[in-house]
């Protein structure tokens, strides 16, 4: 597993990508409710992540990463199946998904 400082550094990129996806979602007309819910839940997880990361509780950190992975995967799947979504939103969700996958890989979760 990564050093706690490395985890926080990597998580910064995840958090930033979640914020960008949330911004893109808020600008998207007719956003499906399920996609909005996924992104909102990821945003809430990102908000609570700092506390979890500072706790250095390996179990909580791994659960956070797994939860983020599930939500990111669901959001990406929705984007893949709805052709009318904007390229900006699809790109933001794809980037968010890849950042979560990289964090998971680096942590070996």
C-alpha cells in the first residue's frame, strides 16, 4: 500500500476529477437522475475523504476507494449508453473513472 502522504496526493487528483464531473453535470441539460445521483454521491465521498485519509484507518480507506470505484463505474456505464450526453460530461466522467482506477491500482485495493 502507498505511504499515507502518497495516498493523499493521489486522492487530490481523484477529488479534482470528481469536482470537474460535478461541474459538467450541473451544466448538462436533461441529465439522467441515476447519473446525477452517482456524481452527487461521489462528491459527498470526496468531501468526507480527507477525514478518512487523516484517520489512517486502512479498512476505512479501502472501503472509500471501493465505494468510489463502484460509483465511478456506474457513472461511466451510464455515459457509455446515452449518446445524447455532451462530450464535456462524458470526458469528465471518463477522467474521473480513470483517476479512481489509478488510485485503486496504486493502493492495490
